[in-house]
C-alpha cells in the first residue's frame, strides 16, 4: 500500500475552498472557512504541534544549549529512516525515528517537550 503524501490533503482542501468560492462567492466561502476550518479540532491540534519551536523558545529563555544529532541513518535512498536525538546542555533528553530528518526532529522535540514540561 502506498502512503499518500501529506501535501495531497492541503491541495484537496484548497480545491474545495476554491470550488465554493467559484460557486458561492467570497461571503459564503468566508463563512465556510470560519465555521469548518478555523474551529475544527484539526486546527487546534495543528497549533499545538510545533514542538521544535516551543523547545527552542524555552531553551533560549532559560539559556540552555539545544542540539539535534543524527544518531542513525539507515535504509535505501528512496526509503531512508533517521534516528534523531535531542540534547539539552549536552544531556540526551529524547530520540525518535522518522522518514525525514525534519519529521524525526519534530517527534524527538515532542518527546523532549513532554519530559521537560
């Protein structure tokens, strides 16, 4: 089974909003977005998912050195998996795997954030 790229979801939402705009105009589109997008649980979850930024702000505020390190990288080029560890003041706090460095860093940051807070 092939994994659907995350960009498909954003493109689909954009197409739906565009179709509503073409069919109903700006006013109805605005109402739709406010009612179904801004207040959705997805948006609430999304706003609470950038743990890298949250940790960075915390580390800067507390003058803590924060570093991400690639602990392991394996798999063929088309299907790599990265193990990223996050260190605060040279102490390993958490690690996580992901299909990209960015994904693994975000997962590690989420784990570290839950440990720190």
